[in-house]
C-alpha cells in the first residue's frame, strides 16, 4: 500500500493530502492544531486564512482566476470549500473564513485514506514526506528545514484589522465595487485632501510594535505594511490601496481624493476588513490613526493587525519541478515556504505535489504540467525560472508563454491564454494519475 506523511494542514498541506488520498494513497497528516497554534492563528481548523479573506479575482482575464479554474477542473478541495463558503465581493472570490476552514477540516477528517495525527512536527520523518508547515513553521521544524536547505531566507508578513459593519459611519461611506464590477460589495470610506494628508502624516510617524529583526527592507512588496507605504511618499497610498479610481461617490457624482475600502469578512456581513491595511503598529496606534478615517471615527476593531515572520526557501537552488528536494527527492515541499505567494498559489503547489507524488508512489507516469498552464508555470518559476535574487511570486501571465499569434486587447489576449491553458488541463486529465476512482 502506497503511503506518505504530510506535515502541516494549512492550504497547501490540506490540498496535497486530499489529492493523494483521492488517488488511493494512504496519508498521515500531521498537524499541531488545535493543541498548539502559531502567533497568527486563532482557529482550531485546518486551512485557516490568517491575512485577507479574499482569494482574489475569479475572472479568466486574471492569472489567479485562471489558476482557480484549473484547480476546480482537477477537483481541488480548497476550491470546493471556497465556492461553498463564498461571500459577496464583486469580481473577487472572498470567503467566510470560519466556514471555509471548517469545511476543509471536516472533509479531511472524514476521508478513509487520511489519518490525522494531532502533534507538532519536530522532525522530518523517514520515508516519503511532504513538508507543508508553512511560513510560520515552529522553531523545531524550521531548524530541521534550515539544516536540510542551506540558503533559507526570511521575510515578514502583516495582517489587516477587522471592524464591525454596524460601527462604520455610513453617512461618511458608500457601498460600491470599483468600476461597478459585480454587485456593490465594498464599503468605501472616502477622504478629502486635507483629511488624507493629516492621516498620512500621523500614519508615517505612528509607533510600531517591536518585531525582532524587522526593518523596512525585509518586507515583501506584495504584503507591505500600510505605515511603510506612508513613509515612502505622500501619494504612495493614493496610488496603492487607497486609490479612488473607478469609485464614484453617489453623494457627489465624482471620485474622491482617496478611498479606504472595507471588504466583507464573514457570511453574515457583520465584519469587514480594511483592504490593504496590513500593519505592525501598536494596537493603540492602530485605533488612534485608523479612527482618523471619517467613516471609522467610531469603529469597533474586533481584530487589530499583527506582524509575523515568514520563511521561504531559495527554491531554484533546492527544488525540482515536482517540488522535490534535489538532494533527497523523497522529501517534497509545498506552500508558501517554496516561494509561491498567495493563498491560491499555496494551495495550487500542494495540489501539484499531491498529484505528482501519487504518480510516483503508484508507479504511474508524471502529469508534467507544462508552462502553458498556470499551475505548471508557477512550479517551473519556483524551481528555476527566476533570474537573480529569488523573490516570492504570485501567479501572473508573465510566467506563462505568450500565444503564437496576435490578439487585440490585453483582456482578450489573457482570456485566450486561459482557454489554451484549460484545454491543456482537460487533455492532461486523460492521464492515468487523474483517474482517481481507479486507485481506491
């Protein structure tokens, strides 16, 4: 009987375990929750979302929309859970974070091929193993990974605050989605120039919580604290998360100087997070400075932002296209620690590892996802497609080979690249490793 150990039941580990088990491979899924949690986790469930509750765009003209479509086509547990627990968010896929994680946990616990081991992983066990302990890996396992993988790197990640909707002053806010895409799901909190300038001044000077080893140079650009952006220049936020473009204020018929957006965080629509407001200010400073936003002057903060360490590998030196350790291929890695950035990308790496590991363990040919697919492009970038210093990467169309003919308009071109990718996925599903039911 083919068997494998998966360390960690975050998004990558959960998806990986599911794909292996669905192909008839016995899985030992080792997870330290609920007995022990990292500083950023609060829930007892697997697949917990610790930053935003959005899985980003669901459109095929966007690369992450394509990646999600590929995963749905291949029976992704994470995508099934997300679709089942989605909340309104315009053209994006956002989820009720507790319902999402609960669904993942219940499905994994109920699977006959998965044994859940509630324990902290402190060693890399013998035999076939997938290390998916995440960017917040506990010190014990992080030391083992560092010894195995010289050249490991660190960066820091930040979490945005959440407020109650009833505490938002709606006389100073309005519901809308940018460019009227989808339904009006975001609460938009405008500021005029004077309010914005005062806010940026206070934000740039606000007191930060101490985080060992942190400095502005250690921040990954894709999840930058809002106070770091404020220090980069007066207009940085207006061209970033506070951009007013595409949002017409119904009270004036015009765009505002700057707009803070709030996105629904739970299915009931009672909690909203501040979009792009990852931060490591002290909690008192968050309350003081963020309350300068007119619509949030009396806001009730049910969670403040926190800053935590993220760890990722120098993967092009260490891993192959199947996320196997080149020096010891029985050991595979999955998730954010490989240098994929984002929830969907982490789950997608777990999916690829699960499918390809199952092929090996069952004596079947590899799926070999080509670069023309989003899931393949990401794996090929991580395993050697980067140039210079390796940086975490979201999926983007720049990683996927262009079409062999001209198409007018970026959206049309992206849509056609997506159709090509999905056609390749359908052809790959003819391979034996995708006939899950044959291997139970």
